[in-house]
């Protein structure tokens, strides 16, 4: 395969791929996949009645108890 037909194939694949991506983007816009309401609701899906927004219930961000000494591993 010479250079010119290979370049034509690569450009054609790029143009078709770009057109498909653009079509998918416009489909998503038309079907309101990028609405602000949906984006904001999705951010709060991980919270429920047990773990409220802004109140961590795990031990990840809490300070260790005062009577534990992490440096003494006798």
C-alpha cells in the first residue's frame, strides 16, 4: 500500500469517527443528557438517609482516639 491510499483511508476513518462523535453529542443534547438538574442530582446519589450530605459517617477523616499511640508498636 502506498502512502496516498493509506492517508486517504486514515483521513476517511477520522472524518467518519468525528461525524459519529458529533452525532452522539447532538443526540445527548437533544435528549437532555447534559441538563444541569440531572448533573446536580447525580452528585448526591451516593448519599442516603443514613449518611447525610456533608456529614461523614466513616472513620476516614476522624482523628484517632487520644489513648491510642501509633508510634509505640512494642
